[in-house]
C-alpha cells in the first residue's frame, strides 16, 4: 500500500500530534481494520484451520490477550477463559464479548 497523503493531523495541547483524520475509504484499506459486517479471512482461517472458537479467532486477530478481554468485559481472566472455551456461550455473554471486541454479534456468532 502506498503512503497515505490525504489526511489531517490534529495537535494536542502539548503541540504534538494527537489525532489523525482521514477519508473513510482510506481508513478501511488499512491492515487490521474491520468493516461493518465483515469477517476477515484471517479470522475464518484461524477458526477452520486451528479449530478455535470464533471468539478466540477474533481476539487473536485484534491482538488482544485474554486479560485484555476480561478487563473490557469487567470480569476475571479465568472467567473469560471459561467463556472462550465454552462450546455454546449464552447469547448475552456473546453480545458482551462482541461489544468488547467492537464487532457485531452476527460477526462473532457466524
């Protein structure tokens, strides 16, 4: 991918770059960006090839640890590990995990 040129830098109070604004079309082309409704091939591949849960595949794709997820969900790491290992987590639990991952329930439950 070529270098981005169509963006705006917003400086913080300290005069250093704090934010970058760029066109959405450029944003969705960045590696690791998940478009609404999309399930990246890397997630599906991990699920199929390694036989892991969709929850684990998404977590690893987004480079999060079980501790990161537990903190985002407001539970212990051990509690999160049980959720990830469950064969059929409750829908409410999956929704909470999807929210923590920043994806939809449909993307997680596929």
